[in-house]
C-alpha cells in the first residue's frame, strides 16, 4: 500500500537519504552503531560507557538526560546536567552524541548540546514537538511509537520534514503485541517495508525491543541482514547497578562480542563497519580473526561453485577456461573495491584465486 506521506516517500528521492550526525553519515555504505547507557547517571558511568563503546567501533554515543519514565517514581534522568556530562564524554572519546528531547521547552537546550535529537517512542505523535524539531537545526532520530503503524511513523517523520528539517532517521524499537517473553516484539518486517516506502535511513534498537541482553546480539545480526542502516544499543559499564534498563544493557565485554559478530556479517552484506579504535591489540586481532574466518568460508563456497561449474563445462564439452569471464571478474572486483589497498593488489589476490580454482577444475 502506498504511503500518504509525500516528502519522505521513496518516490520523492529514490536514491535514498544520507543523514550526517556530527562527522558520521547514516544511510550510506557504513553500518553505523550508536551505543551508550540508557540514562546518564554519573561522570564516571557515562565516561566508562563512552570509552568502552568507542574502543569497539561505535560511531555515535547515546545516553538519556531527559528520561520518559512510565512511573513517576522511577529515576527521571539528570536533565540539563546530564546533557553536559554526555557532551563531555562524547568530546573525550571523539564521538557525536544522540539524546532524547522530551518537550518543546527543551528543544533549544538539547539542540545546543547534542548532534542528534531523539524523539522517544512515547512522543512519536507529539505533533507540537515534531513541528518544533522542524527548525531545531539538528538531525532527528524518530523512534516508532509503542503501538504505532508503519504509516503513522512515516507521517510523524513527514511532520518534521514538512516543518523544515530534512534530516530524519527512523528507528524500529519493537512494538506492543500479545507476546510476553520479550519486552516488545521487534518488527523486522517493518524495516523491509520501510525500505521500499521511504528514502529515510533506518536504525534498529534491539535493546528496547527485547528487554533482555541475551537477545541483543542475534536481533542485531538480523537487523543488519534485513537492511537496517545501523543500530541503537544500550551499554552500561555495570548493568547490575544501572538506574534504568539494566536487564537489557550489554556490559563492555558483551558489546565487544556484538561488534565482533557484526564484523563478520556486515561486510558480507555489502556494507562496512568501523574498526575498533582502541589502542589495545585485543579487539583488533579478534575482529581480524572473525573477518579471516568469514573470508575462508567464502573462499570455500566460491571454490565449490567453481568445481561444479567446471564439471558442467566438461559435460557440455566446453573449455574450462574462459579468459573473457576472468577479465570480467577482475574488472568487477577492482570496480567495487574502494579501500586502502591499491586496486592492482586486489586484482593480484583475485588472479591467484582464479588460477587456483582453475587448478582444481
Ligand atoms: C531510549 O532509547 O532511551 C528510550 C526511552 O527508548 P524508547 O523511546 O524506544 O522507549
Ligand atoms: Mn532505555
């Protein structure tokens, strides 16, 4: 079904939109991970979270200062002081920050501190807030409402764009269903539907969707596979002591394992993942090991297909070697590769793969 939204509809910009958050582009080739605590609690807590996520390759620091809590008795966030602490932590580790704005009254102060303004699920249809964000001068991360349809999410985004701000990123964070095993039900189908209906980038928040840290990694891999542009993940230096959403927060080791797993999946999906920035060799070596494992598995699959193709050619009485096709393969890989290795080095590696495959054919 076509959307009533106009400005955010896929037809309005078939090539897709890239939204710049600080120095990071969401909606491009890179799979962007935003991570950090649910709520900013103390200087030490947000700083430790920032260092942990930045060291593993997160590109944006998240953290709530103004918190939308279901109960008025729950921790309500540090407010403007929390913004200062989050901004300081972001500067210290060199990451842009995203944080929630709860009310129209706070748009200016949040926009002064943050690189991206988050609209929480409970505010997705706060039309006065959406209108105010039209002139906030900063990108908006719009989370899907607890019981909002895809169409309602698109029309909420349309409000922000209609009122003057084209930089909107959507976020699927789980919807309310009859299921009780998870906090919400992650609607990955919505990500696939949104891809076709809108040109806006889409993040997935597996933390609020699942409400359980053990599901964050598998749901994240599924989000990458279904075509999300990145993730919004909760990470706390000590989840057991978290003032908010501890049960769904990854600890630093859990986040490192998530980035590691993404490191072997994301490249196969044709996207890139920022490498760890930490000075320690550990995370780098681990990511390289994962990538090497993925490379040898792909190499095996390629060789198996090559063998089958060789058999078919023999059966058909055709020569195994097709020089034109080999040149086409080399041209293709040098064309799609854009990285630090020189293109002729990539061609040499692939020429060796082709020669070895012919050897077994
Ligand atoms: C959050 O991301 O901090 C949050 C409150 O999430 P949601 O609005 O999706 O519940
Ligand atoms: Mn939370």
